[in-house]
């Protein structure tokens, strides 16, 4: 009887371990997919445009969704992005934006030509 309990427990542990490995592989695949998006669609992207909208996420002024009208392509929207007080005080809808491929920084410029280079944070997801 003891041997049978040991076998059942061993089978249960193997199944539990296999399930854990499946979830770990799934989580890892999602992280890799997100990193590929970041490298291609943010770091690798070059654009010039204007900010269409800046919307607070869940009424939090330090989490925003930024939409940009790109002059050479189409509408660009970055999901939830964490920003600081300086971003909130400087950047506004209608500001010009410039980003070169390979850079983490976007240059935000006011109509009076004052500019600030800011790295979008993506809430530390890619640090």
C-alpha cells in the first residue's frame, strides 16, 4: 500500500512539474515576443509626426497612452507608458515628435522650437 501511495505521489509531482514547465515556457515566449516588438517597433522605428492624443490610463496622470500621427506612415499608438512630472509638464497634444531608428529617445518639440528628448518608459517592462 505504501509503494502505491509513493507511485501516485510521484506521478502527481511529475504532472505538476510538467504543468509548471509549460507555464514557464509560455511566460518566457510572451516576454520574448514583447522584447521583439520593443526592438522592432520602438527602438528600430524612425518617424516624424505630431502628437494626436495623450490619454491617462485608469485616471493615473503618470500612466498614459500616446497616439502619434506619423507624416511618413500612418497613426502610431504606444500602449500604457509610464511618464514623470517633467513629461506631463512639457509634452502636450499637437507637439512635434522626432525619433531616429536605433534610439530609445523621442524628441518632443513645442511650436516655439523648445525641445526635450525623452525615453518612453513602458513602465519598466524592457529594462
